[in-house]
């Protein structure tokens, strides 16, 4: 058994081959999976990866061999047939798309399991291997490639990875247009159907190539999870493909290390790590993550609360010339809740408000400037609704109260040009 030193650690050659095989499988699935995710066809990838089982069984029964050639032909034929039957049932049978896919792939999967069970009676064909994979066993079956002994599964998956990469590079424009607007693709002379069935062929080929490493069931996770994770992290297709490939490779490396440490299924742990990556992206993605969305919502709520507080003090000082008692001010900002109290403390800290001679809360010069901007937008919007939209002046306050938080300075200037008035519908001066 040979060993290699990587980063100061001794690593077995078999471990490196296993990780390389898992990574090639994961990246191959991740590349085509991006387009399945974008076209909302993740279930169709699931359907094809399960439905090609009868194609494998029939190819074995006809050829009497488990060589990649017949298996690949049988799998691709049934994969394309799955796509045709699913779209045919949905189009001509008026069956919902998800229902048609469910009927087709479960039926073909059941037929495939029965055929494989029959075929496995007389030969060494393990249905469990087809379903769950045996990536840890791939270093035992070596073939020479360019003078190097490497696992047969890795050589096969390497070819599939190159084919998938080449297809994405060569047909990138067509895939991109069909993914985002198939009708536009048709008007440009691009056959959306040809691109669709070509993609399904790649999915079928990738699935059958992945059987020995992750199996029919777990290949679904690698077809969907890396692409879905990358989609959470970026909105650009080119960047999404790179991220999906990196995420898939990382899942293979980390999944194998954890499987060895926990003495469990390598393929299962790779799929579990891929799921963990998706959950992490769903939580922490800067653009679409749950945490980022909650932070933005909290920031928006705090800004609205602050602007409401500035408006309250502006109107109070405008009417009475004085401020509000600290207790009354706290109770009126955010309903006296935790957010309101935090906003009041922040306004004091940054110098928007100050205590007056009698202890009342008053606006500072900076606070007066910001509050004037908020109230100006409110009263301009009221004037616009009343004079240009014909809204009853008694009903303009609430929509203006909502709109004042989303008006930019340029929008306020445009409103001023439109209304050309110095006061709002209630006779109050516009700052």
C-alpha cells in the first residue's frame, strides 16, 4: 500500500483515488444540476436517475456484459424516454407536470428494480450497489490510463466530466437562453426542445456513470444540492457553475473524511455534507440567506421607527415650540417596545436628539435637518395625491405616512416640481 504526504499528513493512495472519484462524480452532477435547478426540473433529474434502471437491466440482459458502452446506451435511451413520457403526459393527457413525472419515474423505477433482481439471480449484480453505490471500493478495480493505474470508475467519470464541461462551454449561450426564456430562444432560432433533450441525455449519462460511486438514490442529491446551493450564493450563471463545481468537490472531500472518521457510508455522508452546505447557504447567504433577510428587515424597521420618531418631534416643536417628556417620547416611538427603546438610545448617542432645559427631548440641529427631510416627503406626497390624483385630503395621511420612508431626495425634488405648492392640503408649510 503506497502513501503520500499532503500538508504534513500521510495519506493512503487508495484514499486519494476514492476522493478523486467522488469529486469527479459530484462535479459532473453539479454542472448539469445547475440547469435543472434553474429550469425548475430538479424532480425530472430525480425521475431520470431512478427511471434509467430498466435501461441498465435491459442493456445487461441483451449484451450479457456490464461494460460501460451498453449500459450507457440503455440508460440514455430510457432517460430520454422518461423526459418524453413526462412531457407527453403533461401536454396531451392534461396531467400536471409534477404528477406526470411522478407516475413515469416510479413506474420505470419499479420495473427496473424487478429486472435487476431477475438479472442478479445468475450473475454478480448487486441491486444494493446500484441503489447505494460503493465508492470506497473503486480503488480495487484499476485500469491503465496514459501509463497510470487508476480506478476504472474514475476514468469513466473523468470522461463524463470532460463531456459535461465541453457541452456547457460549447452550448453555454443556448443553455443560458433556454433556461431563462425558452420562448425567446425559439424566436432566435434555437430549438428549446433539442436543448432540453440534450440536457436530459447528459443527466442520464451522468447518472449511469455515477451509479458505482454514489448509486441511483444518492445521485439525486448531487444533481440538486450543489446547484441549489450555488443559486443561493449568486444570480449569475457563469459564477453559479464555478461555485457549484467547487461546492460539489468540497462535499466529496469533507464527506469522505467524515465517513472515514465515523465509519459510515461514504456516498451517504457526501450527500449529507451537500445538504449541510445548502442549509448553511440558505441561512448565511449574503443575498438570499434567511439571516441576511432578517437583518435587512430589522434595519428597515429600525429606520422607519427612527424616521417616525423624528417626524413626531418635528411636529411637536412645530406646533408647540417645545419637545416631549422622555417618558412620552419613549412610549410613542415604536409603541414603547424593545425596538423603539433601542432607537431612542441610538438617536441620543448619535446626536439626533437632546435634553432641553426642562428635561424634555428636543431635536438637535442635525435631527432637525433629517426630520425636515422626512416631513417634507410626507407633505409633498399628500399634496401630490390631493392635487394630481384627486384623493380626498382627509384620506391622504396614511398613504403619505407609508411613502415617506421610501422617497429619495431626487423624488422629493420631482414632487416639488409637480405640485408647486408651499403647503400641504391641511395648510401646513412644506419644509
